[in-house]
């Protein structure tokens, strides 16, 4: 990682454990003056851990947090709050044949990361596809 600014808001990693990290840009929503980060593991690492995630939430969270500090070089500070979701069925390794669904007669659209695949950008690809269908 080459850090070009002192105020980085997101990272994408070429790592086996940590896929990306993004700084929460709405500190007012959480009423906090502290930096708030969302970390997401890689698909492969998560799939190895997910079946025992309920029992190992603290361990898995600590692995991700420590990897974040190691990869970014940010000085580790006290962690005030941590929440590990561990969504077992939130992504699909086998995408469907559609990126999104749009029914213009009902003005109803569906987009989701699991339509496209297990990668970080899947949700954006699906949403962008739906946007194009809506604005035709």
C-alpha cells in the first residue's frame, strides 16, 4: 500500500485475509468523534471461518483488526466497539444469470451483491446495472 494522503478513507488490499476497509463518513450518525472503520475479509478467508464464526467471533474480529493495522501502518489504538456480522448466506460463489431485475410496469427493481458474485464490487455492479435499466 502506498499512502498518498494522510486522510485516507478506504483501502483495497491484495491480501489473503483482509479484502478492504472503509472509514465511516458519517460520524454524526453514530455520535462519535473517533474514526469508525468497516473491515471486510476476503471471500476465501470468510468461507473457511464462517461455520465456526459464532464460537470464534472475537478471534476472527481480532485477526481482521490486527491485519488492518499491519497492512495500513496506522498506529493501533484502543478498540471501543467491534461487531462481527458473519453473514453465511450473504454471497454466492455461483452468480445468477442476471445482474439485476427491473419491471417497468410495476416500477419495481431488485439489485444485490449475491446476484453477481462473491466479490466486493458485486453490489455496485448489480446496482449500476439496475440504474441503466431504469434510465433507458
